[in-house]
């Protein structure tokens, strides 16, 4: 990590992506330019690109995302880094005024961006799933998955271990990379909880598909979580709290539990409830209409024309 870039006025994730070679390549034709995330917008206001059509695909409201990362971070250095990046990202966001169009990733983000910038549309997240491949029937475990090196995911996993599954007669598997020492220690105290560390994407998908419940609480309401889409495309029952699903369009497909008591009750209820063909049809109806990659590509191509 460059100290010069770290201490500069621009967000590190933006400044570290500046590239004269990239600009040179872009100048070789006059095609529209798609900027993938605010972090890739260093050259959005480059004078050499002023006559080009420029579209920005937003992933989150980035300063909110980094502020949330700071709130759950235990390392003082990383906390200060995230806080500093959040302030810089909030200032840098005004560069979006230079875009011809902005593709927001969720209805909530669309509302926020539309109040500040022109030509904002909602294009849902692209994801790895071309078909809905859910197994009917029942599994025998609940699953939480995610990048456990991320503070927010570590916090959610610890919540499930300490508060939700601590006295349930239900097997919980926690799968992901970067498991903290704290989480490892917490899991060892419970015979009904297992860790699956650093496993392949294919193995993660296998767990999602075979689980009876995918349980995905979050304490950070930003964008749309790809792990939620994976759970809905290939997994059975999905239990979430409001920050995971509110204003995403996925609310009808999830079982909502905002209190600890409600989450425990929903786990007990859906562990014994088979996932039916009718449940699957409901997923197909909503996901294929609003969340398919094919529909998203059509929307994106309309912006690029």
C-alpha cells in the first residue's frame, strides 16, 4: 500500500486505479465507456474523454459502505483507514456529475443517487447463476456463508454463534475465508456448529444448495448482497433481517426475523418445513423477471447506446 496514495486527498481505492496506459487504450476508439464502480472513476472527468459517452455502474453508496466497515472494525489502523476513506469517498462522489448515466444496484441506491445526479436507473446486480437450481425437500443443517475476513461478516457469524444457535438443537455450518481467531474459539464451544474454512466456490454452492436454511443476518444495509442472490437462486429457505433485504425487491422471497426471539423461532419452524415446488415457482416468478442477468444486460445496453 503506497503511503503517498494513502495520505493523498483522493480515496486510496480511486487513486490506486489511475492509469495512463488505460487512457491510451480508451483513446484508440470512440466507444462508450463503462466505469465499474466509483473506485474506477479516477478518469471520469479526464478532459481527453470529454466527448465520450460515460456510464458509471455503482456498487454501493461507497462512503456509507466504508463508514459501516469502520464501525465493526476492531483494528485501530483499519478503523481509521475506513473512516478516512469514507470521508474522501463522500467528497469524491461529486465526480458522478460528469457521467452521462448512472446504473445503481438497488432501489434504495437509485433513490439516493437520483436526488443528486441526472439519468440514474436501477440495474440489479449481475451474479453467477443463469438458472434457478433449488432442490425441493429438506436438508439437515443451516448455513451462513461469506468472506469472514470482512468485519461485518465476522460480526454476523459471531452473532449466530453466541446468540442464535447457542442453545438450538440445529446444526449450523459457517463457511468462508479469513476466519478470525475469535470466531474459531467461539465455534469450538458448540458441538452443533461447524466451520468450513477456505473452501472452493463450488463447495460453497454445494453447501448453499444442500442446506435446509440459508441464514443471512447483516448489520450493514448497503446495496444488494451477492450471497443473498446465490441463496435465493440455488438454496432452500432463506432467513434474513431487515438490513439485508429492505428496498431490494427480494423481500417476498425471504423470511424476515428482526429480533433474536423471532430468528430462533424461524430457524425452528423452517428446519422441519420442506421446500416445495410452489416455493420454487414463486422464486422463478420474481427472480427471472427482475434479477436475471439477461434482463440486466438489456438494461445496460440501452444505457450504452
